[in-house]
C-alpha cells in the first residue's frame, strides 16, 4: 500500500545557507512516496502536470518521507477505534456528510472574521471524528487527502485527489475514491512499510557515516542515535493499531447533532 524510494545519498540536499550547510537524519529521508489503493495511485502526478512542471524527474511526490510518517502515525490512536456501523455507513459518501455539515455551519455561523460558539460547540464536534482520521498533505499545492475509518474487522480508506491547476491541467492521476479492506491487511501493510523504510534508512545512515561531507556539517554519532530513536518511536505508535481498547468518542452526541442538523436543513430548505 505505502511505497517509497529514497534518493541516493549524493542527491540528498542539506539544510541551511551555503556557508552553513548541515545534513541530518531528517534530510536523508528525502525521496519519492506513493500509495497504491485499489486501482488508484495517490501522490502520482498526471502526465500533463509532469509536462507542465518540466523538471520533475519522477511522477511521484518527493519530500522528506519522515514528514509523512510523523503525520500518519499521529492518526493511529484515532484509527484504531472502531466506528459504530450507522456512522461508518456515512463514509460511503463522506463528501455529502461534510457538505451538509458545512451548509449547516453557514446557516448558523454568520461572523466572517471570527468563529462563533456554534462552530466549536456544534459544527466541530459533529465532524471531528472525520478529521481526526485524515491526512491532508498540506505541504503540497492541491495535495491529496485520505482518511481511514475502521469498523471492527474492516477499514475503509477514502481519498480526495481531484485538483486542477489554474490552466485546467488535472494535477493527479487518481480520481476521488474509496476502498474497503480487512483491518488486519491494513496493519500488515503498515508493518511491511515500517520494516522496509527503517532497513533502507539504516543503509542510508551507514553510508552517511562513511562519507566525507567536506564543508557540510554532520554529527555522525547523533545520526546513529536519532535513527534508533525514530525507529523505536514508529513501532511504539504502530502498536496502537493492535490495541483494541474502547475509544472515547461520544458517538451519541454526534448522532444527536446530526439529527438536529438534518432537521434544520430540511426546515430552512
């Protein structure tokens, strides 16, 4: 599901100004990242977009992969919680639920400069279960968003990728979609990614320790230490996915808010 290719160590770019260049574990994770979900490939640029960019060497998103790991693993505590069946059904057409919620917000939150109490007490509480399970790729223009919703022994992954540049070019190859897979397969795919990534990064670190970086500053001892810390942190976060403890989401409150929303929208239609 999660695929990557690290840049060759000689192609990684250090941080800092020309007179103060520094290499670290973070920048050694620079590489391509893409997700295969069913017949769709997330983070893959369209041929027209690649032609427009001109200097893009690969069709995939290239960025320090550790940023994806940091953002994705933050969702694990929420993803592990099984969503009640009636609410899980809403993920079959998540955009409709979110559109209705935004319409409800527009009906009640009229202050253009500052959010009202309604925003925090009603709207945000209604949709919070969705964004707590979503990664929005905010570092990219038109970046894909994907969300993971577990219901007992299955999980549905929903993504929004359709984005056009100002000139009308479609940015990504993937269209909006969703896929449902066994939860155990989801866990195994992340475990496989973790094993492959940290094995590849161990090789990257070994090469960095052996390399003469000349004017580029690098703390090789710290590099080795950070690799161990990052790997340990990843597996600690990963363990949450196997923890079947009951979540803390107040699903009944969400049901009541949605009932109220539907009645108000119907009344004012």
